[in-house]
C-alpha cells in the first residue's frame, strides 16, 4: 500500500486485499462453528481471538515502521506472512478420505434461505452494521483526534491498539459464557459501551486508553454472539449467515464511517463522531429485543 502513487491505485490495492480477507471468513467461520456445534458461540470466540490479536498488534507495528522507515517499508511485512503461509499449507494438508455418496437432497438457494427469514435477517444485519460503525469508527476518529497532521502515527496507534485489545478480550470472554446468558449479553453490553464511547474525547490520554479499552470490550463481547446467532437463525446456510454478519455488515459499516465523518468535517464537528458511535451502540443493543428467541444453541443442524 505504501507504494501507491494515487488515490485510485490505493483504492484498488485496498479492494484487492479486502477481497482476499473477506473471502476467507464465511467458510472459516462455518467450519469453526461446526467444530463445537453444541457451543457455537465459544467456537466463534476462539476463531475471532486470533484475528483480534493480529489486529491489536497491527497498529503498533505499522505505526512504528511507517514513522521510522516510511510507508514503503511496510512491504516487508509480506515476508513473515508468506513464511507462515508455507508452514500452514504443509501442516494443514487435507488427508485422503474415502469417497462419500453425494447428497441428492435438494438444497435451498441463497435467495430462498434469506426469504424465509427476511425480517430477522434484515434486523440482524442492521444491528451488526450499527455495531461495526461504533467499533470501527472509533479507530478512524482517533487518528483525527490525536494525530490530525499525520506527524506521529504511533500516537494514535496506542489508543487503537487499546480498542482492538478490548474487542479481542471481549470476544475471548464469551468462551466462558453460559448459553442461557448469551441473549442478555447480546443487548446489554453494547448499551454499556455507549457512555464510554461519548466520553473518549473528553478524557486525558492515559484515561483515554482505559475508556477506549472498555468500550472495545463491551462491543467485542457481542460480536461472536451475533455471528453465532446468525448461524443458528439460518442453520441450512451457515456460510450465508457468516458472510452476512462478518462481511456485509462490515462492508456497509465501513462505507458509512467515512461518509459520516466527511459530513461532520464539513460542519467542523469531527468530535461529534463519538456521539454518533455512542448512539449506534445504544440502538444496536435496543434493537436486539426485536430478534426472535431461538431454541437451545446446542441444537443446530449442520
């Protein structure tokens, strides 16, 4: 990305990289969920933890490298990446298995799966999008709040890392969550995140780290639960559900954040973005009461 010489080149590289990342998630999430079908949320928490660990390290690593050696130096991050790719491809080769008779039962198409649950699915996507705006938007706005000139990338990266560590810790804590408590956590913790989000620009830098981390935790604990809920809502199409809760919501939320911040910047009210994030978190929690109650999380068809 550091070698891009125009906004269009940068946009193209980001789209290509984003396609590769996004294509991985639906299949991986469905596979991870089926590894612990009786505790699907726990499986999604373990799956998401790896991603959050990487995301929390990323801002510190990229901020320090780009500040001291320039954006072009980030290209060397591909070296360990390709190294791990080779190692994993050798360790995770699929063993030969005996042939299995094909399943001739007629499967519903994606449109049929969605049409059967159009109301709950639409509401779930709205809840997920609001949550993504709150979680991802904070990182976006912290850069403008702490380093508007771009002179010290590591200044904002510390706070962004605190946010992502909080999200990761929240997602990981669902490993210990009992299934009967999942629904209450799904709606209550995002509401708890709202006051932390609106407080971020009002506190000093050291307190900001704590407040940002707590807001990330309250949002992060519900993200694996949303994915698990989607898989249980559409048990015949778990990959479809995963692509909606992990792909579409993040894509739509990612588009809304720069649009919203550019509108606020036009009125010289960039700090108000944190109020928007708090409102989004509050609404996402309240809207969960409209989701239908599902059966035992352990009873999910593969």
